[in-house]
């Protein structure tokens, strides 16, 4: 009986302690989640939003917006939000306070690639080739939605890595007016054997566009016709310089395709800040 009383007393103590802990704890909120039902994509898209310190919807202050591809919580949203916060500290002050919009991925190969003529890729990735719809979603649904919900300025930045870098490059070459700043990390220029580099640009003005291109020591791409990612990144930079864009190239030989993102975006914030 004594042991039984001790057991119940101990159990009551533990439950009381847990209840007190729950009463004293608070949720740590990094941002907010918005759901956008896209008529263009015919699906619901999750948006992870980070708002800068001091943001108040009732204020007249307007903030630049950074659109992050691969912006799920388990992709790049959390560490890019932390990087943005760090760059906003008064004693750092590298990048202006901004709203971060993480676009959670659904099907990267479908959304970030244009149609390919490579038969092996058609077979391997039958859903690929719908980037035009995703770009239309960004232009006609996502940007207006964010502008209606938040205090946004006219300054817009896009960040994309790998296939996301390919999409950012496609937007840059076809509709550069959609963003002021392009942060393109390890872009998958190899898609369709590098045909993105042949995009016609005769009637497009790139002089007001700021571009940061970064690539690590990444080597050959695993495709039927392998290409060297470092070479492709250099070819892109050469094309952009010929088009008179404000372009910065950053080669990070200590990083590879898996590790480059965080360092590259930090470098981009530092180096693109002179254009802001």
C-alpha cells in the first residue's frame, strides 16, 4: 500500500510539473503560412512568410520582397530566414529589411523546367516542362497576392538553386522585369543540353537588372550528355555581361552542390547591396 501511495504521489508530481511547464512555455514563431489556391496551376500552394522585425501592417513603411524557390520548411526557408535576420542586425546591416516569401515545392521537375528535346529525359521525367505555367503563376497570382497582403515596395528579388536556378535564369532571360535582383546558385543549365543559353534576348533590356551567379566545385552533370556546371555558369555570366546586366560571379571551390546555398546567398546579400 505504501508503494502504491508513493507511485500515485510521484505520478501527480510529474503531471503537475508538466502542466506548469506547458503553462509557462510559449510557441517560438518564425513566420506565418499562407495558402494560395492557384487557378493557373490548378492546385493549392503553401507560402512560408518571414516578416522583418518591426513590421506592422498598419504602418506606411514598405518593404522589399524576396521570393525563395524551394521555400518549404524542410528545404531552404528556415536557414535563409535566419540569414536574412542576421543581415538585418544594426551592427551588420548588409541587406535592407525585407519580406521573405518561401514558395513550398510540390513538383520541382514539373515546375522548374521547360520542355526538353532529350528523349531520355522525356522518359525519365514525364511530368517535366511546365515552367511557363509556373512563371505565369508567379507573375499573375503570387506577386499580386503578396502585394495585397503585405506592405511591399517595388523592389523584388528571386533566389533559386539547381533546378530553381534554372527557373530563375529562364525568368531573367525571358521576363527580366519580374524581379530587380536575381540570385542564381548552381543553375541546372545542363537541362535540354544547355538550350537556355540560346534564349533570344534582342528585344529585352537588362541594364536595370542585378544578377548574382554562384557555383561551387560541382563537376559533371548526371545526364546523357554531361556538361560541367562550372563552365555552364561561366557561359551564363558571359551572356549576361554581353547583355549589359549588372552581374557578379562568385566561384566557391570549397563548396559543392549540397553545401553551396547558404554561403552563396550570404555573399549575394553582401555584394548586391551596392546596387540597392
